[in-house]
C-alpha cells in the first residue's frame, strides 16, 4: 500500500517562523507552469511571479510595459505548478501608485483570478495608503525597497541605492512603516549589505535580499539569471548555477544538424 506524502503549504506564518528560528528563506521567480513546477519541486519556499516577466518573457527593456491582465495570466500558470511554495505576484506599474482604490481593485483581481497567495508592490511612504487598503482587505502584502525597477526612469540608472545617509535613513524608516502597515515581508534590492543587515535586525518581518548581502533573512533571484539563460546579463549579485544558454544553443544546433543530415528521425524514431 503506497502512502502519499502530505505536502505542507508554505504560508506567511511559515516565513515569520523561519525568521524567528534563524532559517534562511529561498525565493525564485517563475512565470510559467513548467518552471514553477521545477522550482517548487526543488524546495523553494517562495515563488515570485515578477513583473520581470516583461524582460525575460517578453523582451522589454524595462518592467513598465507589462499589464495587469498579463500578470494574472502568468500567475495562473505558476499557481497550477506550485504545490508547496507561497506564490507572490507583483502589482505592475500603474496599477497602484496614484489611486489606493485602484490598488485594492488590482490586488483583488490578482487574488481572485489567479489563486495566488500574496501580492508585492514597490515603495514606502508614497504608497502607504494603497498598502493599508490592501492589507485591511485581508490580502497579504510583500514590500519592496531600495532599487525599485518600476521607478527606473526616475532613478536614471540601475546603480546601488541608499549609499548616502539621507536615503539610507529613509529606507530604514520606510521598512519600519511597512511593518507597521502590516506587510508580511520585505524585499530589499541593490543596497549596501550593512544597511540591509541593519534593517533586518530592526524589524520583525522577514527580509528578502537581491544584491543586498547575506544579512537578510532570505534571498531571491530571477530564475533565468541563476540558470544562466542570458550570458549578457552579468550583475555582481547573480550567481549562475548552470550555463543553460550555451547548452541549449548547442543542443538545438545539433538537432538542426541531425535533420539536415537525415540522421533524425532514425528507424527507431518513426512508425
């Protein structure tokens, strides 16, 4: 008699417990069913359906063009593949910044139409009312401070943020504000490691770093980056665990060559 092992879903409470117990949190992006299934099977606690889908899936220069409908579609695909991981979805640019009611409506659409477990949005004090409304509606919110890609044209570059005292203090204040507003976790992107550690020690909610050093409670990377699917993208904070771009190109090249030489399909590969 076979016994099916129970799959215990990761929740926001799981992440809080992990921080309290000192266990690091792993987080990766996914945008489709197949990759989400693999990321989930590998034991990753959190899957982020990032607006980085605009870059790696659609080829846009920034994250700005992706729409709410497109984010919902990607989220639906990921949710079907994630049996254990907590699925968090980015609110795309333009769906929450200027109007708290629109922010709430956008978050509700993602939760109802995709089946995801939480949403993520960028910013601190500037989006406080949007966060408050979403949290009050019972929707878990993950914050995002530091380099916020949706504001890239305001920043003017992808350089490290919060290196000066004033911006560092604002980030620390914003982190505490997000905790007070009820965010369950906080992503910090491309900021000095010392500052990220200070923030992590100053708040009770888990912090997830990307280019923010090892003092955070967890780490996140874009799955395409850590699998080496784009050799042209080489930021300092990305560790490539595979070199799939070269391997995939080589494999497809061999497939093309086998077709042209009539080696494929052979007698064992036809009916």
